[in-house]
C-alpha cells in the first residue's frame, strides 16, 4: 500500500548517510557511514523489518544494478565491482579499476537494454 509505519529501531553503522535497496525483491539494504564503512541489513520478506547491520566492505559511494547481483563501490580514484551473495548479502570483490584524475564522486549504474 506504500504507507510507512514505525517499527522496531535497528542499530546502524555510526553516522549513516547513504542507503540503497539492492534489488526488486528488496532482500538487502546497504548503508554507508561517515567512516566509509558499508554495512548490509537483511530485510524480512514477511514483516519488512530490518536485520542487524553487518560490515561488508569500505568505500565512499556505492550503487547496485537492477538484478541485485553486483555492488559497485568507489574509494578515492578506484571503482570496485563486488558480487552480492543472494542469501547473506555479503560481498566479494571481483574487479577493481583505477580512474585517472581526482577522487570519484557519485556513482550511477546505467543499463543498456539488449
């Protein structure tokens, strides 16, 4: 119905600033805190309640693509591609690319229809 209701408060990483849900199924919510830690919360599919935060990686900005398989993370002048474990939300780094020049700012994932 799209109506927000209050629920049980859940501890997050210190000074959380950014949030994103990873896929259309809404399995995980990732957050970044001011110390550049990225945390994952599971989302209960029945109640939509958030699970406790678990640290998964570090970085300054992040984005996912529509299938929820990949988490892209920036840190300084690099972008790291991580796979997302479909059951736990844990991430595994699979590739890192250096971006010449200054620090990478915002990150956006654009998908090309096939």
